[in-house]
């Protein structure tokens, strides 16, 4: 009976400690959502180490969730802009095979590029990778012994860019730049001008919009840092 009471006492202490720790973490997360730190961390992941002086020979579209997901669509949009700027660059779409080894998702992304004016002869598929590291290995094999001479431009989500560049460097590419698919709110200028606008909806928007957006950035950034840590432990970056 005495042993059971001790166990019960220990369990109560553990639960109390867990709830207290959870409360502290939740408080810190909510407090950070009222600052610019979550967005700055998100922006850093998208822009750190992503510049190169080389004109890209190959634009790599990392397919993400495929089509027609939001990140798939916005990545294809940015790829179109890059392809129009660098007209001699080839395009590689990296996305794993679908069910029954289907290229359906890759063809949808290619179709989106073609509709926007990109010549189909510039587009190749890299369907063998199932994560960023294996996609980088697949593209490295496609480029053969010339990968140290080829300049790459990676197109991916902002939070994914830092890790992607590190991975491609690890498999042997030297000249790498990144184009992060940042979302740009339509009413961004109106929101920035909230001091001068007479629209009370805009004046009241900042706190609510920033808080929920920054909470989302916090989750995205924390998830990505866990991924970076995992890839580091595996020796992939």
C-alpha cells in the first residue's frame, strides 16, 4: 500500500511538472507571436546561403506536395519566372513517382510550366527520389561527372531552402543558388500603410493577422529545425 502511494505521488509530480513545462512553452510561443522573430527565422531559412554569382545552367523545381497543392502551384510560378529570365537553363522537376509508378504529378507540373510559355524540350523529370536527399542524389547521377561545373538554381518553399542547398552541396554540387517561393499578400501595401488608411478593418488587422501568421511561422520553423537536426545526424548536410 505504501509503495502504491509512493508511485501515485511520483506520477502526480511528473504530471504537474509536465503541465507546468507545457504551460511555460505555450506562453513563450504565444509571446513570440507578438514579435517579428518567427518571420525573421522563416525569412532566414529562405535566404541564408542562397546567392550565387553564376548564371544557372539548370533550374531544379523541388515538387513538394505536388499538384495542385498550394506549395506545388507557387513553386511552379517561381520556376516560370526563373525560366523566362534564364532562357538557356534546363529545368529538372524532382518529385517521386505516384501510385503504380505514375508520372502524373510531374506531368501536371510540366504542363503548368508549358502553359505559361516554357518550351517542353527544356524540361526533364527526376522521379526516383522520395526525400530531398535522395532527390539530390538522383539529380547528381543525372548530371554525371560535370556536377561540380554545373550551376544550379533550386526552387522550393522558403523554410526548405537552407536544408536543400546544404544537401545538394553535400552530394557534390558547388555552384548553387536558391529561389524561395515566398507568398506575397495581395493587400500587403495597404496593411503596411495602416497609419494613414481610414479603413478601420486595416487598422484592426495587424494584431490578429500577425499573431496567427506568426504562430504558423513558429510551427513551420520548429518543424524545419527538427528536420535539419535529423539530416545533420544522418550526415546528409
